[in-house]
């Protein structure tokens, strides 16, 4: 896993982040880490508190995956797609936000939103931001991610031999 604090650099969370996360997960990481790299899975999470992290699991090419993670901002900064292709990612992001919920899940979400001060106006604004995202917005987030990923934290859980072989880590903690 590799992560950074987005807020540390004055960036703030917006609905565009949901679309960006969808692009990163379903196009960039899927192709680079899963298909080409052979990892069992990978993903990116962008949290409203400013935490951004990428991860892979059951990954035979940890070093290559970390390079892919470091370049996610560059990928987004240079992305080129038509509006029809972008609309697929927008629809996917809205679908995640508006997915049907079971009653027991509704209660926990309503409670969490109440404690976090999330209002209906804030939810409506986030949805509007997702629906109006442009390719230039995606590129701007890419530039912000490039800056944020310059101050990363890396963590790997694996067998000791694989970690020592990677030569990426200064501190290795053996957990028994």
C-alpha cells in the first residue's frame, strides 16, 4: 500500500474525486497492476478526510506496483478521452454513491452522516460535482496527486524474504 495526505497540500475533497477514483480503479490500476503485473487485485481509495492510498494484494511484482502507484498522478494529468468515455466513469461514480441499500445499512449510514455533519445539501453538491466533471478537472486532480505522492508512506505485508529482496524498505518489522 502507498498513501499520502491530500489535505497537507491545501487540496480538498470534491465529487470529482469519486470519478477520478473510478478511473484509477477500473482503468489504470486494473490494467497496470492486475493485468500486466499479475496481482490478484488492486485499488485506490480517496477519503473525505484527505487520505489517499493505493494498494495491491497477492502481488508478485511489488516493486513494479509501487512505480505504478507513484505515477497515478502523471497518468491522470495526461489522460485523453472523449466525453462519451468520461461519461462511463461519471455514471459508475454516481452508481456507487446511489447504490440501493438494505434497511440495516440505511440506519448506519444515516447515523454516520449525522455525526459527521453531512447534510443533504452537501450530498447534492457532491453529486452535482460528479455530474459536471470535465477532462480538465481530471487532469487537475492528477497534478494534485502528483504533488501529494511526493510525500508518500509505504507499507507491505508479505513474507520476510520477499520484502528484503525488494530493497524498497528501510524499516522491516517482523511480526510473529
